[in-house]
C-alpha cells in the first residue's frame, strides 16, 4: 500500500509539473520564443519545483539539498533531452504542430524520471 501511495503522490506532483511545464512552454511559443528555448526554460522551472515537491511530499525525504537538486536536474535533464529529440523529430521531421507535438510527448518524462528518481535521487527516503 505504501508504494501505491507513493505512486499516487508522484502522479499528482507530476501532473502539476506537466501543467506547469506545458503552460510555460505554450506561453513561450505563443509570445515568439523559439520552441526549443521555450522547452528548456519551462524545464528548468518545472524541474526545480518538482524536486522540492517530491523531496517534501512524494518520497518524504529530508530537507532539500543542492546535491539532491542537481541530481534531480540531471535525471530530469536526461528525460528532457529525450523529449527534445523526439519533439524536434515530430516538429522538424514530420512538420507536426509545435504545441500538439509536445502534448503527445508529455508522458515520456514522468515514466523515465520516476524510475531514475526512485532509484537514484530519492533512494534514501
């Protein structure tokens, strides 16, 4: 039951972060920021917020640390790098709509980051 609750909390935080990311990305694109730069800015904001929420609530760890935050950013960065490659393929390779392409890719990052976060970043929890 404990792991189910943890997954539920991860999903809630992840949903909130996905909305934060997608809102920031969409706002950037709509005001003319290049789509990949919009994705990077939205990533930095949502990943930092996500670390704090996961540390305090999802995995109920200790006080957030710079090392933990940097580890989380590295894990998120890997997943986001995969997202950016797939986004570029959809937008530039298949001429998909920039916003629709990102919406389709939203599930990629949470799956990767749960596994990596649970085993590496928050493993002491």
